[in-house]
C-alpha cells in the first residue's frame, strides 16, 4: 500500500505541474460533468494514500449534481484539497468531503482535523507554505486552486478553528444552464 500510495502522490504532483506549465498554451474548455461521480472517483484514487497515512476519508456527496467546467481544472482543485487534507491532518484522523446543493449554488467542502492555519489570507499565495521544511511543499497547489477558482467564478473560503480546518468552494450555477 505504501508504494501504491507513493505512486499516486507522484502522479498527482505531476498532473499539477503539467497543468501549471501548459496553462498558458492549452485552452481548458468547459464540459458538462457529473460532479458527484467525478468526486467519488477522485476520492477512490486518494483512499490508498489516506490509508497509507493512517487516515480515513468520509464522504457526504449528493447524487447527480452536474456542473459545466473543465475536467482537468476540476480535478486539480479537488486533488489539491484532498492531498493537503491528508498531508496536514492529524494521524488517525478522518477527512470529510461534502458536496451539496444550496439554491442555485453547489458547495464543496473539505474538512480536516489538524493544526490551525496561521495565515488564512496568505495560504493561496504562490510559494507560501505553512509548515516547517520537514513537509516539503512548493507552495504551488493552493495558488493554482485560487487561479482556477478565479477563472471559473468559484468562491472559496477557509475556516480554521481549534483543530478543524474547512475549505469551502461555492460553484455558482446561475450563469450555467440548469
């Protein structure tokens, strides 16, 4: 499981970098996506990694939520949040992923138990890393997520209280065909 997990993490880092590098040259066109199924698939990919890190992922995913967005960008957004939750949460803790509809919005939440985030305003900045050098990070992931959110009109907020960190993404469907 450890090796399988490492391969998954590497492939995920590679996908991040290839997205960042090709962002200026490739046009990422939006397509119709079953968000619910898509999210289940990404969770399955990360369950090996979570398990190898002694963590569990719990999901509360409403069925048949569809959005129009580029699939590569949606995958980068989801993967970054799940891998961050795994990386920065306490051992033996559970990570919760919620997908729900609220009026004309779709809300995606990643809730994990870990040290409070010191600098909520800065964590989406390029090259900002919260942790000590022991957890190697390029500080690119959340900056990429922020750019994807801005491009796709997704609101994002971070809430850090006691030992609970919540990343919330609101996909506005008003400007999309329902």
